[in-house]
C-alpha cells in the first residue's frame, strides 16, 4: 500500500507516462492533470498501491470499490483499476501484468467476481494490451460528454485466485 510520502512519486510516475503518451501521440493522459494533493487524499483512503524496485516507486495503480462515474451503478461484484503506470525503464518486464494480477487476487480475496478498468477508446495499443492481459471489452462510456469516449474492459476472476503475484 502507498503511504502519504509516496504521493509525489505516484504523480511523477504518472506524469512521465503521460509525457510519453503525448510524445507518442496517444490520447489517454495529460501531464499535470492529477495533483499531489488529490493522490495524497486517495492514498489516505487506501486506494493507491505501489511497487518498489531498490526502494524506488517503479509501478503504481489505484484500486477502488466502485466507479459509477464511468461504469454507472453496478452491484458490488468488482474492483476497479485506475492509474496503472510503470516506469518506462521496466517496459517489457511484465510489471504491469503482475500489478493487474495482484489487483485481481485482491478482488478475488474480497469476494468479487471481476476486475474492471477503462481506457480511451482511440487508444488501440492500450486496448490490445488489456486484452492480452485477459480483459474483454464489454462496452463504452461517454463520461466527458463524448469528447474522449472510453472502452470498458473487465476480467472474470477465478475465486481461487488469492495469491500475491508480486505487487505490493
């Protein structure tokens, strides 16, 4: 779990990913759109998790119990992932998949049957990545008035999935 002192590192990692997306002409995140104060508040609510390599935050994700803004009202059958970010120096090392596996195990341990997330509909690269991680596209949402519709993805969980595959 992330601590309050990790808020700046979480934002820095996310902003680095956002700068790479902008440089790569991928519409998803913008640098500076998430503030340290907001992340600190979410950390205090127990929503952010980090993965450290040699004491440095190299991966992060936010896990929440509900996401009505994007998914609408739903029964409490899923956990929702936001803000998955991995240091570019670890690209291809499988850390993103391990973090998603950890989130899935957390969801299964809490009795949830699904892990859900979303991404901007035009972000084909990220949609493909999530499909490769076992997620299925199940719909779309126009949460911002249709400017950047998002694809809704979910992965059905194995109730026996209760191990921690490496995230923390």
